[in-house]
């Protein structure tokens, strides 16, 4: 295959972005390092636990090189992270990275489901608002969006629980990812829905789907606003553009103009801020997952907060930042493929 | 972009706001919130219908009624009174976070945009790093590192809050730098500091002020989430997020215990959102007519 100019441009663009990613990650580690070592009043106590003996603390001082200058400490911190040493729980000694990998699939599963809710509800809401500007649809969409943005996550979660668990009995009230009465499929990928399908276990699949609906709606609702407002704005822009006017002048019907001409182009921009939604959702997951007993990283973080387990909280912070940065990269590349003009910038 | 707001401008803006029912609602909520805060801060428990800390086991879990408009909790305390006395602490935290971040952000962002070059690069790369984190999670991490308490909660939020303001101020400053009045000021021999202080800052402030209004609601939300997670005010002190957390085990027995304080948080945050949203439209010349 001959690499033409356009492909070359794309490859250079991706290479630049990956280099930038490494830089941002280095910056991220500067911040996590500062928070976990410098901001803490007594780092050894925070990392070894309040009841640690003097010998444990001495060992920690040696391990973290606390007697060395700060930049040397930072060097060892980065090397440690790259080698998978993310610290360990002060009370149990459980390595943080192990816990993170255990909880990670549940969070990815829930975030994906919530993203589907955002897309499935946010896009139609935004389109309806734009095509019926300043009419009822627009007001409903605006109030829904603002309510989502202004809702504390725990209120949404508790309200859903009260109505659907307690009054309507629509969804299972056990919390978690699957009913405790059901034998969960063997852990292959860690994604319960995928594992159930792989095992051909229909009962587990049904239960898993029933359990994910409510937390996904809660997390999705909180982030609907951004999507529907962005879709509305870019839909209004493209409805007012020249090519839509030309299409109308040619006599193309309103339905075709709206959905074929305007809609497609209006979607590019809202979809490319994917990393923003992911960042919001990971933040919200700390509350949503702990209310729904959803055993993901947010749940793990909330537990660690209650125990003031700093290594675990820092680990979750770092993995979330990595997640946001990587999703951001993916969105940038996707954008560059969809819209070649971007690469010039 | 005209210079700062004059009297005529303010009247026009107010007239536009008064015509928008959602803006009026937002304004009323914001005024009620600030009024309550001031009243409680000045007169303390005298203005609450009941003593917020008075427990009476004969009165536990009373539903919403004309006597207890938000019901009573697991110790028979009046929830409405407890919500009222918690208002100042939430207001203090939210206004401090937004005020200090806006101040720091405007200074850094204006300098970055005006000077450009290395100063700009450095400041913007630093904001990039902060914006890579989910804000809430980084705030939680800093709060855990510092330990619980209201002061630490504010500090933790400040760490994550300023970059957005720096970004906004930089964008404004970049376009102002190229305007003729700034060029004229420079040609007249004003120093960089004087140009920034007299011409860049005043013109940068009004869009940021609008965003800050909206952001107060955000700050209230973040504060409530952090204190829900046990990182804010400590037990004897009533705080909105904490009230929800303490009440949530009684959700199925007496839903009003966790949900009433929760709905108050929602209402106040929504009020500032509506106000900010309407203010943005009202100040934007494109939507004026």
C-alpha cells in the first residue's frame, strides 16, 4: 500500500499526540507525587498506618528515599510506578495495584453503560431542543439538562433506589453486579456481562443486566446535560449553515435536511469531548458505586476514603487520570480521522 | 467588547432577566440562600423554628407537616432547622473556593495571554496537567492527604479549581492584546503591569463573573459530595452533604431524613445554574434583541 500525503499527515499527528501524552502523564505523576509525599503532614504515617513500629517507618524512609533530595525521591517514585509498585494498604499490606486491577473492569463496564445512556437520551434531547427552539421541547431539554448538572450524585441515586427498589420493586434490591443467589460465571475478562455471554450463562446475564441499569441511569443522568446542550448548539449551527440552506433551496424535505444533512455534522463535535464525560463519570462513580454497592474503583475509593487509606486513594486518582488522558488521545485521533482539517493545527 | 458595565448596561441586563421566568427563579433562590446565610450567621439559632440540636425521642421520624416542614430525623430533631444552620458553612466554603480561584486564575491567565511566549507555555502546560484529572477525584485525594476539616476541604478544592479560570482569562487576554485600545495604551508608554491592570483585567472580568455565578452552584455540589464522603465538617457541625450521609440508612423508613437536605442542595445549585445561564444570555449582545 502506498502511503499518500493524507496518511502521512495522520501518522505524524498521532506520533505527536503520543509524545504529548507521555509529557502529560509525567506532569500527572508530579501532581500525584506532590500530593502523596509533600502535602501530607507526615508521609511515613500516612503510608505505613498510625500503629506502625519505628522499624517499619525506618524501612519506609529507606524505601521512599526520604532522606534524599526531593527530585531523587521523585525519580524513585516514577520508577516504582512503572514497575507496578503503587504502594500497599497500610493495615492489610494488600498491594494497591492488585486491588485496582480487580476493581477496574466493573468501573469500565458501568462507565460504558452510563455513556450509552448519555448518548441514547442526550442526543435526541439535544436534537429536539434545536429543531423546536424556544418551544416546549427546548424548555424540557434545558430543565432536564440543568437538573442533571445541579443534582448531587447521592440524591439521584437515593431517589432511584427509593422509587424503583422500594416502591415499585422493578429492579433487584440487592445492589452489586449480580444477584447473590446466582452462581457468577468464571472470571475471564472481569467484565461480568461479557463473561456471562462467553459462558453462555443466560441467567447470570439477565441478572447482570438488571443490576447495571439503575447505577447506569444515575451516572448517565448526571452527565446528560453536557451532551444535550452541545448537540443543541452544534445542531443550531449546522441548521443555519450554507449547505443546509442550499439543500432546502433544492427542495429537499425538512426531515431529510434535519437528519441527513444537519444531524451528521452536528454530531462530530459533541462526540469528540468524550474524555470530558469520562472524567465527570469517574468522579461521580465514587458516590454512585458506593450507594449501589457496585464493586468498582469508585466503591474502592470511597472505602479507602473512610479508612483514610492514602496509598489506595492515590492509586485510584492516578489510574483515573491515566484513563482520562488515554480516552482524550483516542478522541483526538478519532476527530483527526473524521475531520482532516484538524491535523493542520 | 465594550468596557466595563455602566448604569444603562446594568438596567438593560436586569430588564432582560426580569422577562425570563427561569432567571427570576434562579435569582430568588440565590437571594434566599445568601439571605439565610446572613441571617443565621448574625442571629444563630434564634431564627430557626426549633433548636437544631434538640433531640426528643418522642418526635423521631415525624413526616412532613405544617409543624415540621421537612419532618424530623432519627433523634427527633427538626430537619428544616438543621438545614438552615448548615447554610453558612456551605456558603462560606463555596464563595471562598470560587472567589480565590477566580482571583488566582484571572491573574495567571491574564499574564499568560498578555505576555505569550514562555510564560504562557509554562502556565498553560501546568493547567493541562491539572485538567487531566477528574476534578472531584483529585480534590478527594488532596483532602485525604491533608486530613478532614473545613479548612482542608477548601484547600483541596482550590488546588483543582483555579485552572479553568486561568484558561478563560488567557483566552480573553489573548484577544484583548490585539485590540487598538491596548495598543494605544502601550504606545502611550504604559508599563506591562499597568496595561494588564487598567485594560486587560477590567475587560476580562465580566465573562468570568458570569461563569463564577454558575460555578457557585458547582462549588456547593462538590462541597456536599466531599462532606458526604466524610472529608468536610466533622460531626457536631451540621453540613448539607453530611446530613444526607447520616440520614441515608433511614431511606426506606423515613425518606425525608436524607432526601430533604439533598433536595435543598439540588435547589440551591440549580438556582445558581439558572441565574448564570440567563446572565450569560442577557450579557451576550447576539441574544439581546
